[in-house]
């Protein structure tokens, strides 16, 4: 977990009701430096002195880290929302939102939390085109109609092409908790350094890793790496359905070469330290070997789960297998 002075403390109850959530959001609970998270999330963080718990016990959580005038708020959805994160970077005058959740109710909670911060939304930025990160944008764009949605050049085309079919599948599984419309980014985020509301970012573009195209963001003044789905928690399986094992390893090596970025914010589960880059590399390497040896989705899924029996989110393995073996192997 993040090193230095980041001390984990309880912010909310394991069973976080909506009224409790909104009271927490509206209250003066965040003047302290350091990550804060729910008891359930702390139990699963991998931090010293905590125990790992099964996925069904995980509930939504809010994590906050303050760096002087800048606060990073992370909303972590429950297991049925794939524990996807929405990041909210609160600057002096505005909030920048990264990613929009899988399910509408959780995106709605994100929106209520942001509104309770009392600052306008400068923009919404999508890290990549996987549905669990953009489906909830339907709610965020309704709640914040003046906020433009940004993404790397090429991501909008991916969402437009694949989005309708992905939402059809979501609605079969989740019913009215799933989005009914595809929300496509309308603005292109530029690579390289830039300031938004006084906060310095260095946006980077990566191809052929966990997804075909993915954004990462460095916050150089806070020494935070927002890696999204380029790095996975050592507690969880990774999604490997894009079949980019070799190049993903190259990307991870480039992230590992970054100096001083000891706090890494990821797309699923709580923040991690640099050791998660190594554990992700170990996982991807083993997944590549298993893929080369297995002729069908069932054997890939069973073998990969057996290789990492203690990891959670086994559904990622089944989903990955369905993509990897959709065509003849």
C-alpha cells in the first residue's frame, strides 16, 4: 500500500447505506492527510495487519488523500460493480472526474458525492474503452451537463463501435441498473504535461496492454501514478482478454522505470505501491504461458485460477477466456 505518512483509517461502515453515504459526503470529514477507507476496503487492502476477505463482503468505500490544496477522492464500488474506481481530483476551484463506473446506482452515488464537495466539475476523463469504466457516464453527464467528456484520440471510436452490444449484454445481466445509452467522449485529451485548475498532470498514452488503448496520468507534484487498468491489485485477478501479453509486459517495465511514484491508483480495488507492478508482471507472464498451452476457454480459465488460488475477482478470468477463445486458438 502507499508508503510514507499515508495512514489507513476507518471512514465509513462496511454496510454503507445511501443516507449514511450522503451524510459522510456532506460532513467535514476530510481535513486530515492520508488515505481513508471503509472498514471493508481496509480489510481487503493488503495492508499490514489486515485480513483478506471474500468478495461478497466488500462494500462501497470512499478513500481520500490530501496533498496540500489537492485532494484525491476515490470511490470504490462493491463486488457486483467489479470494484471499479472513480477518481475525483479536487483542486482549489473545481473537480476532475476520471471514469464513470459500471452500474448506474454507483455512478449516481459518485455524482452525489461530487456535488457534496461544493465545487463544479471541470471535466470528466475516460481512461479506456472498457464498459465498466464508461457505462455510468450516462448518469454523470446527466448530473453534470456542463462537464465535457475527454479521452485519448481513438477511444471515442472504440466506444461508439462496441458500446451498443456491450450495453445489451449488461442489461441482460443487471436489468435497469445498467445504462440505456452509450455515452461517447466528445473531447480529446492531449498527451504530455498540462495544468487543470492549477493541478499538474502528465498524460501518457499506452497501447496493447490490458486494453488496446489506455490513458495513464502522472501527478508529478503529488508523486501519484494513476495507472488505471495497466496495474492490478495483488489481491485480484487481472483481465487478460485483449491478448497483449508481451507488450503489456513492456508497458509495465516502463511504469516500473518511473522514479518516485510510490502511490499507484488503479482501476479496481484500493491503491497499491510499486510492488503491484511486479505482481502484475508475474500474473501476465503466467497467463501468457497458460494461454499458449490451453486450447479452449474452459482449460485456460481453470488453469489460471488454479495458478493463483488466493486471488479474488475470478470472474475476470472467465471473461478474459471468453474473449481470448472467441476465435479459433
